[in-house]
């Protein structure tokens, strides 16, 4: 064997060793949350694999100098989106967040992001490294401006503090939070503002372990959980907001209830959550298309009337009620009837109904119990 031949394996060995050292240094510099995210790499969708993945792009903005989209797709169909509007808040950037579920269309050419009742965002999958924003009609945007997001070399976990809404439960020293838009269940570590959440929950629950809707400012990140302190996805409570005993996650449902022929139960009136005693019949209303009739139960008395709908406008007229008296129920009943009489418009989000007065002030919130 010649000297030249003997030298080549040494060069390969040195190059390989140097590459390994550089890789270890790079991994060592990563935040532990990034390492946990990267460790769950999967290839469930050929068009955008491997996952997790972050796509970034600078897109045009109609009323600002520009917007940067940072989209992270996680395994299991969850996405986080950070939308940064450049220089709109007194010269400073403003950030808006979306959280929801992603799916790849059956034709394998489109990525669809669902985060609520608004029209889903759609992207054309150009290849594993590039997505292109589509119009609301799902068609290509024909423009010389940039609408592409390019895969980043680094996964951004987007663990910023954002407003979260979900069902919280606590039992046997274990706390969990099921986020409304994704339906994903996360453990809740006992840190930051967690104790405020726990105290409010314990004061509002009726039975041990009962899930109750809560709102909070928090982060979807990773924490060492359980035996062995394994890093897992978790919800960290940065600031607890409130408990909503009568509400559920219906407001984030992707289906949309019909205004008519739906059993609507009130969950909030004049900014106050509705309370119904265990032995009390719950208030409700229904809009029956036959002759535009309104009928329902206000908490003590039955009521009847008419309704008129045009686009988002709705009016309740000719209201009449029975004349019973129920101890402890009359104030809440009167609040509900006053809200109906003052209603001028409505908005349906998923399985939830909001009623507004002529000045767009929120009067009452309802959820559908079932559909006819």
C-alpha cells in the first residue's frame, strides 16, 4: 500500500471527527426545549416531512410596511403561528398568534390551518422546503410580491406567552389543561401563576376532577414531568384570568351551529357567568323558522315572541312570559330578558352564539346544547 493510499483514511477520520465535534457543540448550544421538540421528529406527511418544522417568510401587508410569518408544524397535527406586523405600534413591531390544527389535503398539494370559525389559511406545498400562501378561495395568489414561506434550519418552538382557553381539571395533585382549538391535553406544572388557577378552580368545581373552562395567558412549552423527569409538552400558566363554570370549548368548534332550530343555553349575561343550581332547570331559547317564532325558558318563566333576521342583524319582538315567582332566580331571569329585548345583531362562532346591542356591546353568550 502506498503512502498516499495510507493517508486517505486518516483524512476521512479527521474530517469525521471534526464533523461530530461541531455537531455536538451545536446541539449543546440548543435550548433544552428545542432538543425535546427535535427529538420527536417524525415523517407522517411526505410533502412536508421531516417534522417538526418551522417555515418563515416576509409577506406584503395592506396597512403596514410588512409582516413576517413564522409557522411551526408539530407532529400530531398541531401548529403555532407568529405573525409579526412591522412598525405598527408607535414604531414597534406587533405580534399576533394563532394556535390550531393542521391537515394536508387529500390531493397532497395543500396544507390547511384551522384555528377557529374564520376561514382556514391554506398553503400550496411546493416541496419539503417551501410553502406558498393561497387566497381565501384556495387559489394561487398571482403577484410579483412574495407569498412564500421557506423551511428554517432551526425549529422555533414558538413558546411565547399567548392567550389560551381550555378545560382545566385537578385531581390527586395532578393538573391538566385541554386546549380548546387543538383538543390536545397538557399537564400543568405547579409554577408561575398556577396557584391562582388552582384556588379559583377548587372554589368553582362541583365534583372532584370536574373539567371547567378557564382562560389564561400561558406558554405551550416543555417541562420535566413524572417519574424520571422526562421532558414533555406542558402548559405553563404565566397569568391566570378566570374560570367560566357554565361554558365549554364550543366556541372553538370547527363546525358552525345554525341560528334556528338550535337549543341555545346562556352561559354569560351582561359579563357575568350564568349559574344554575343542581335542582334547577337551565334557561334556554330556540328560534323556530315556522312563522319566525321565538320560545324558551328564562329560569323561572316560559317566554314566547317573534324574531326577524337579516344577515347578522336579529331582533326579538312581541315578548310575553308566564308570571311565576321563583326565589333566587328572578334577577338573573330579568337580565336575560332585557338582553333579548336589546339585541340588534348576533355572531355565531362554532357552537357558540353572541348577542350584541345597537352599539356592538356584548349582551349575552350562549352555547348549543344539541342540534335539531
